[in-house]
C-alpha cells in the first residue's frame, strides 16, 4: 500500500523487547515497550501471556509468600514455601505437598526473610538468612545465632542438623568368655540420628581388657535428642603409656557393636581384636555439632556446601561426601578471596565447583584430598551473581544443563566456565541495568527447557520471560516483561513444567 | 515566564559510586590518602585552582559516579536568586540543561595522547599537555526536564580516561575540575480548559486495579466532546499521606525507556526531599488519544486511604501538573501461591478483605462423654458425639446449654476475583 509517495513497510516479525541505546535505534522487528506478551513457538507470532490461577485449594491458603523452592521427595514433587508475618517479624516454612495438603509450619524463626534449601536423599536442608546493610549496600548472610536445619519430608518439624554427643557416664566390665587384645583402651559411644549423622564420640571411659573376656557396658546413657535412633560403640586400640587424654587417641568403630535404639542401657559381651578396628571414628571429634546458617547452599561431588555465615561471609563449609551434616571444622573450610563482599552462590558444572560473589567468580576443583587443600582459580574479577541468580532447570533443583544461566549486574549471561559474550540480555541492557542492584537478592530464575523459556522474577516485583525457541543466544532470544496485579517475589517450577509464582505483601 | 538556571556547586554534598569506592589511585595535592570528599572538592573548583584531583599511574581509568544534593539548601540559582527545592516556582520546567566539566592530561614525556570521553558524547583525543571542556546536553531525547528528575539520586556521569602513555621522569596524570550545570527554564500554567476525569472515581479501588482517565472538553460546565489529547502524558503522580512516614509521592514513569539524563546510571528507587518521600515506579500505562489507563501500583507498607492522582504533561499537548482528584484505595491481600495456566485468558487472584465471625460449639471439659454401645455412626466418632447430634439449632435446650460453650473466632474472608491481564502495549520502533 502506498500513501502519496510513501511506500509501506510491512512488519511481520516480532522478536520481543529492545531496550538498549536510543529509542530511535529500535529495529523494526522489536518492541521498544511491551508487557504481558507470550511468543508462539518458533514463529514470530505473539499473544497475551497465560493467565494465573490460585495454586492451593485449602480453607486458609498461605499468604505473604517470600520464597518457594521445588522439593522432590521420594514419592512426589512438592514445594517448600517461606511465608512472613509482618506483624510478628517471624518467617515460617511450610511443605506444600499438593494443592490440598500443607504441612507446617515446620520451622518458625524471627527475622527469617529468606532461606537456602537443598533436597538430599528425600530430606530437606534449610538454612535461614536475611538482609543486612553495610552503608548503602544490602547483602545477604546467615541469620545470627541460627543454624542449618533438617526436615524429614513427612510433616514433622524441622530440627537442627548435626548435634552434640550424649552426656553422662557408663560402666565397663569384663563380660562373658570371649576375646580382646588385652590392654588399656578407651571406649565411647557415637549417637546416630535418623538422617545418618554421627555425633562425636562421647562418654569416653578408659578400661583395661583381658585376653579371654569380652567386654560389657552398662548404664549407657540415652540421647536427649529424639532423632537419635542408634548408638555405636567406638574404641581405641590398646594403649601403651596412657597420658590421661581421653580424646588424644584414635578411635575406631567396633564391628557388630551397635545399639539399634535410643532406649537400651546395656551392651554386653562384645568381643573384638585390635586388627578388626578399621573404620576411623576420630574425625568425628572435629565436626561441627551445630552448623551455622549461611546464605548460600549447593552440592558438589555429593558434599553439602554452605557459605556466607553470619560471622564469616567469605567462608565455605564443605561436608564429607554423602554426609551433609558432617563438616570438619578444620579440613572442611574454604576461604574465598577476602574483598568485603559475601559469597552469594555456588554451583557444580562439569566437575568444577564455581563460587560466586556479587562481582567475582572463582573456581575450585576436588583434588581427592580434603576441601581445605583445594586451590582457587580466578574466573572473573568483575562478574558474579546474587543468592538466587543462577537458573534452576526443570524441577530437579539442579542448575546445570551444559552451562549455567547467571544473572550478573551486566545482564543475564550464559556461563560455561567463563561468561559468554554477548550476554543473553544484551537487547534489553538498559532495562536490566536500571534494576536496583541493592535488591538483586530478590532475583530468581528458572529455566523451563520444554517450553524453551527463562522466567525471571525481578527486584521490582515484576517478571520477565526470555523465549529461546529460536535459539539461546543474544540475537535469537526474545524478551518480554510480565506484570501481575500483585507483585511477585519468587518463582519455581515443578511437575516438569508447571510454573509456580509466589506473591508477597509489599 | 522564562529565564536561566544553574546549580549551586556547593549544594552537592556527596558523591558515590555504584561499584564501591572509586577513589583508589586518585590524588589531590599529591595526597595518596585522598577521599571521595577530596574528589568532590576538586571537581567543583574553578579551572586552574590548586589541588586538582589527579591520577598519576599512567593507566586508563573509568568511573561512574552519582551526586547527592543537600536538599535543605539553595540548590538552584534562578534569575530571581538562589532557591531550594521547595521554593521553586510552581509550574517550573527546564527547557535546556547542560552539564560541563573540564579535563586535562599531562606528562613529563614529550609524546603520547590522552583520550577523555563522557558517556553519550564523542570521544575527544588530545595531545599531551592539553585538555578541554566537554559539555553534555542533558535534554537529549526529552523536551522538558523536571527539577526532581535532575537532582534525584540518579544524576551523575560516567567518564573514561584512555590509556596514557607512560614515560619520562615525571608520572603522567589526568585531572578533572570546574563541574557545572546550567540551562534555561519556563514556568508553565496548566491548561484551564483541560478537563481529564477518572472514570468511576467514587468507587474504591485496590492496588492492581485498572484506573481509566478520559479527557473531555466542557462548555458552560457541560461535556461537549473530546478534550485535550492524553498521549503527551509523561508521568502520573500519586500523592498520599502515610500515617507514620508522612507525605509520599509515587511517580509512575512512562514505560521502561532509558533515562535521558544518564542512561548508564542506576536510578535510586526512593528519594526524600524535605520530608516528602518520592518513589519511582516503572509501569506501562496505556495512552490513546483521549483515554489513558494504568494499573494502580502496590503502595509501600500496605497504605490504605485517599490518594490524589495527577498527570504530568511533556509539553506536547499540555505542560505542568493537572490534578484529577482523589481515589480511595483499599487494602486487599492478594499474596499467595499462583500457577501459570495456559488455558486462562485472565488472572484469578486472592482477595482477602474484611472479616467474618464463625460460631463454634465446644463441649465443656467436665462433661463426660456418654458411653455408646449402639453400633451406629456416632459410636465410631472419635470426638464427643453430642456436638454432632445437637447441632446449633438444638442448643436452645436448657440441658444441652449447660454442657456446651459457644465461641466466636474471627477470620479474614478469603475469596478470589477475576482480573484482566494488564494489557499488552506494543509500540514498534518505526514511527511513520
């Protein structure tokens, strides 16, 4: 169609928001402004976004939702939700099993405005944290005098992880005819919780065994912790020249010497040779009995990593492989370069552990030795991310596909061991850089690879979607801001591709 | 009425850098311990003054800094004299505003060059031992500029000193001074025949509600047709008085376009000037020629009460501020857990508003449960069966009343409401 001498320009492609540079530079196939649009497949068509519906079907649904995580249990895909009571200042965590079933509150803590969460073997590990100010800068770290908690996934209240050993005294005597290597030994008991955590050896008692006799134990204390389900006997090998230090010798688990309850007070007729003492128990003496809360948690090589505690914002606590509550106070610590900024996030990618601060990225690699021996490798001294700034994929909780999607101050970037240039959000750089950096802790990203969309909750309580049906690169991705009647604060994905939004009160 | 305006340099109280302290390496009067305050003193002084701020390491330096103003002092110098923010004449708007700063570079060596650039400006390359003054037109992309947009915690500048060749017995240095902001202003009266009206203004609204504004012309008090066009509205203001925090103003800016003053500087979301807190919100509002609509934003701290709505013109159809009257904002807790539903074309949100009282009968603890040996439904109940048998309608019986206590419990009424999805707004980059 022509009007006078002007030739009409057909616009048949719509590729999302363009917000960089001057408004006059917006290409014909992009929008200078848009809101609540959704793209249709790989075509250039667009439509109004999908509507939202309420997720819960209960008499009193949860309100003032601050954080939601996907929580895969052994039997179902569920949600773990933090709500906050503005009047009392208390944060409460609930387990939303399905739209009609809610357990909780599992944990209520004053000042808990956010929390880190890691599902492990069906249990959930919870670390409460909050916002703190350093001048004009707002940052996140673990709540003061708070700890790591463990939830069993069955609706019971969350309890403090780890734990101290039992206290009290026991009696040791020769038992019925049996065998031991004669000599002075130190005996003790390790309590084991339902989550598999072994406490440090306690109730240490010295006794000299006889060659032809077994050993019997009486008046064994029970643990005041109801989560203790077993008590394991530990012993040293025969000691020559005992110096009086009950903890100064190496302890071993005694084979076949387990009390499978927290009720019995006797264990009789235990026979063993020193050569049968193979499994070390001394390392338990150096473990945290109360693990401090941190602002970031992740898994690396089956180890639970907690960072940014209340007292050490550049410290990572790393557990033993497969034992998330066993963290050695000496060899399980990694100190990231001290620059006044707290650790915000961490993630495993292709066998390497990447640790993030708000404007720094460092890599560590498991060398087979203790974590304190892992050496740092600086990846980027300008780019990092926030506490929820790494996209989680599907409902696995894992953040990796073959790369990470990371929200930095510069934009939303792909990270494959280095930040890939140009960032995915290049086309909307102005939009991104106008976000309040002091509220980057509110950014949460999910990657829905079946829909081929990234959903990002923003510090201004709106959201944005990045459609990558045409490709995951800065040119092909299509961005579209989303707004809702109520401000949204958190996002999760569960049941493969069901998008869950949480809205709070301003 | 029009005139010239400048900013009083001494009204700049502080500078800050979004990436942390930038002072590292900058020196004033050869003092390695220079602070941000030293930097500020140096760049505000006249050219050629002593104690210029310098960098002497011969390396490139890029900084991005934001100014903080003393709102209690006289910030603006008009033709009539210096005034503070509250004393600015009503309807004042800046028509031009230029930022300038003087830079210099020097070296003990005979060769080399310096490169100074201010964000948004062409790069200037100079030979050694020379400098210049660069001026930045802050009006680029805007026809008017409001005073609050200038002095809010968003004004600053970015600069880059390019690589300076090292050499010679003296270190190379780069310096900055003689910062200034000058321009012209107009004082605009609002259009007296302009009569925009909020649709259904008497109806209470909630955060998220759609507010529709129509523009009508009136003759002798009677609506006579469409009025002044609304597609030149640049901002919407919401003024209210918080019971604790005092006067508040929420400014809804038009969309997400970059700030024309300093696109690289991140805007502080709130600003307090003389006790009034200003909050900027980036929300789309939809402009047709004679109708405009927007969605009421969330109010900080769950404010409930009257809100005065005003629209600000960009000088195209009208200038200045036009008050549209008062809306009564109610509180509705719409927080909760939602799911994206591809089958829905609107949003279903919670509406927690108002209270109701539930009456519940409970059995006094001293009443023994009756033994029931009959094999009926009630014998299988785990709770005292008399409550189920009696029901509320039977409590009038005197003997039953002795055993039953009625308690009332208050709960919030929770319902849901269907709301339209905030409208998509499409504007192509091509302006025919």
